[in-house]
C-alpha cells in the first residue's frame, strides 16, 4: 500500500507555476524538474568520476527531476568562487540555455558564495548535493521522528545560506511594522529581516531538538528493555538501494516497503525473530548511507543510527550488481566509524547476485573474508546468510547443567528463547538440560543444578 501510494502521484501537464526570476523562489519548496549535472574530478580514475555522476543522476531522478545533461571538469580542487573554472561557467550557461534546463545540480557541498556566483552567471537555480539529498529525505520521511530529523537537518543547512538580493532582506524593521513581522515581539527596531529569519530558524531548531530528545528517550527505553532481557540485536546497514529492506523481508517476513529507489527507507523497522534452536533476537532495518553523506544528516539522524551503534552484529549489505561495490563498502564504513560503530562484529552480505557479474562477486568474497552472497529477490543463499547470522550472535556467558522439574516448563521455554541448549534429556525426575544461559537465568536454574 505504501508503494502504491508513493506511485499514484503524477505530474499534471500544463499547470507549471515556476517563477522565472530566481530571486523570488529562494524560500519556495525546492522542485527539481529539468536539470543539468556538474561535477569536479579531483582524484581517482575516470571510472570513479563516471560512477559518481551516475549516482548523482539517480539521486536527481529520485527527487523527481529529469536529467538532461551531465558534465565534469578535471581540477586539483574546486574553484573557490564558482566551483568549476570561470571559463567553464560560460560553457555551462550555454548548455543550460540549449537544453532548457531550470536547475543545475553540483556534485559537492557548495559554499553560499559559490551558489550565489553560479546563479548570477548561469541565471537558473543552483542546488548542491547536500540540498538534493535533504530534499529526497523530506519526500520520504513518514514517521514523526524521521520528519523532525529531516527538518532539523534542513534548517541547519539553510541557516548558513540565508541571503537576499538587493535590499530584500537587509531592510530594518521600524516600530510600526506589525505586518512585516517586526515591532512588538521583534528583538528591536534595528533588526533586519534576515536577522529575524535567522532567529526564527534558531528557535525552531531548539524546539526540534527538544522534541527529538523526548523521542530518543522512548527509543532508549525500548532498547534498555531488550538489554535487560539480554535479547541480541542485529542491525542491517549498507549503501542506499543495496536491498536492505528486501533482505529484512526475506529473513523475517517483516513486510516493509521495498522500492527500487534511493533512500526508500528512512524510518527504521525492528522485527523480532528467532534462531533454528529457538533463541530470540531482533533485526533492524536502518536508513541507507551514501557517498559523502551530509554531516547535517548524520547529526540529525544520530538517535536513529544509535540502533546500529548499540547492536551486537552489523549485517553490512552491499549491492553486488553495482559498478563499484568496494566503494560502497568503504563509504558505509566511514559513516559507521563516525557513529562509533566501527568495532562491532560485521557480516558482509553481497546482495543481488542474480543480476551481478560472478567475477565481481568472487572478487568481493576474496576481499572480505567474512561474507556470504545472496539474492533477496530469488532466495538464493538466504539459508547460508541465516546460518552465518546465527553463528555470529553473542552466546550466553554461563554454562549450566540442571535437572528441571516437569512443573517448571516455563524455565525450559525461557532456556529455548534466551539460552543455548547443548543436550536435553527427559528423565523420570524431570528434564535434564546442559547448555549456556545469561547470568539472570542461570541464577534461577541454580536450585536445580546437578
């Protein structure tokens, strides 16, 4: 149903209300339609930069735009004034005019001065990679916490880029300007409109952080309950569109939204499942990562990403059909290190092997000693992945041998769910069990120890 709802929105032809003057759309909702992509190649091979531009095109299409052309320039570093070289700006302007594009997307985070200089010369809206990803997140977030996190990231990004053309935002508010938002309730008669906007953004950011702190408390309570009961947790992490939600559905029957699009999952999903011998553990689907993930997003989604940092095992999903799976692995591990999850045990799952080159899959398997290859779509390799996950789950610490009376069937049930059974034998006096259990469960079994 979620997938159907997402696809039932269609653009109506002939109802465009886009304004021609870019100075009037600064605070309107970002709508990407016909775009030209621009990149700067500073390091790596030609294949690397072409993969980066292909990923930027996928991001632009996910945001709802049509990519008309893509160009990149070889430079030691981006131009501090215009991102690409000043001579290349004129070439970009000609491409924009020839294609009829209304937006230019740059593959990097641009400074406010770079954005302003490019817009002044190209005469269309210029958007950087960070604003593009934020726009995609804003479209896909459904849960209240996800929406608050996205808004916080957007406001943090926007606060540094408030600007006006001419006297638009530099005018001062006098004593009788209630219609302009000044006067009573304003900070004073000397406050300019840009200062008023910045103050309101700061107030909104403070409110969102308070709300997220409350939501984080709720998430922490649930996590502490799982810790108290010593339920192992597994987090599915990986590059965006690597197939994490499909793998969760295949492993647990979760039924979460699956779509062949970047950042289809923003709201984390946790499902309870069990091993072949009955041990209970949880498995969580998390937001996908991407190359150069904006730091505003990492900070805003930190409470959600703690689901990964507090897990006992990370199932790192990588798209085997991607041109550069090793690059995906490295990009995700950089983010995991940022959230202090770099030392958690990791199982690499190479997904989409039904569409991947077998030579590429073999290359990744040789590079990653602890890895399995699966296809979440066809089910190939899923049994091996489940066995690998169960083998990597933390084992209970305390060994025990107990003769449990038949009247205490509840204890046997808890050993199945929370412990590990080596041998189980039914005798005339009761059930003789040898295995491992948590300290709390082992203390309850102590009176039946043999």
